[in-house]
C-alpha cells in the first residue's frame, strides 16, 4: 500500500480548515461527549480513518489506549507528530490500514471502535466492514460511527442559494458521487443499521450538524458566533429526535457488539 491517496493532499490544511474551525469545534465536541460516555480509562479501542489524530489524542489524554489507523501515510505523519507533541506515544499507536483490510491479520480484541466524520462513506461494502470489525471487538463492545447522511436541508439551501444545484443534490445520486478518483456514498441510517445488524445491536442515533451548518459555511459562522452557539445548544437538546438524525450533515450511530 505504497501508493498515494486522495487524502494525502488534505493533511497539511485539514486541522486549519476543519479541526480548529468554529463549526468543526462544535461538531467534534458533540461527538466527543458520546466518546467520553462510551470509553473508560484503561480500555483499548480501534480507530478507523484517524486523520490527523485529533480524536485519538483526546481519548489518549483521558487514559484510553487507541490504535489509530488510516489509509493516508501523510495523515499519519501529521498525527504521529501531534501525538509526540502531546506526550501520548504510550497511549496512541498509529498504523497504516485501510478500512477494507479489517480484520487485522494479528488477532486482537478491542473494547470498542470509532470512525469519525465520514470515513465509512468511502467504503463500497459496508457489510464486509461490519463483519471484519465484529471479529475484532469483544462482546458488548461499543462502536460509534459518524457517517455523512444523504439528506441535508442545510446543503440544499446553501448550494441552491449559491447557484450550484448539482452540488446541492449530490448526496442523492444513485451510486454515489465521484471525488478525486473515489466514489463517496451517503448511506441512510437504515442502510448502516442493516449492514451491521448481523453482528451489532443499535443503541442510539444522533444528529451531528442538522441545525449547526456544514463546514463550508465557516465564513458565515465566523460572522455569527452567537447564532452558531445557539444552534449548537438546541441541536444537542434534540439531537436524537426524529427526523433530525436523518437530516444532518453527519449522524452518529452507536452500536454494541452482539454475543
């Protein structure tokens, strides 16, 4: 797996354009609330599509051991440097692994798994991922998966207002959308539920970015910080109320490994 990936070119600017952005901070904080509730110090979890390591560093700082994986070596280089600066080399391990390569060749049991902000949208075969992930988790282990959904009113309104109807409706295209040589798919909550149902029970689904706008509205968010904060407060209060999770930029589906 020596070839470059479409994500390599994003590594240098990813933290600036999303992680430390006003919208990015709100969205990630919403996910972290659930990570912190699911995982306890001393546990060992598997992270898929770790990117620049923001989630692994957060969990490692709480005493959770993380094997953070990603397909992009450049993303891992950034993550490795950040982990070292944070003094967490004993808590966070990094490995270049594609999601489709699960289960890992060496048998390991993990206390849980995470995939944040759309890594699973790059996968063609979700049932295969579910099967591979199940082989690596102990019974009762939680898996928290943050996936980009297909129906986003914020996106429809934003791009239609900017005269870009193809972008407005891109998530609704049958077969997905091409991006940098990849096909990005936008599975519904029901599709993810069905793919993981043989091995996982669903525990909770929440909206991540239904009232809060997607990251491409950052310029607007910077001009209206109080409005953004208000939208975030309200979203957290109603994040599990239907149909909100089905109308969000991302939804966070929480699963539990069946016996």
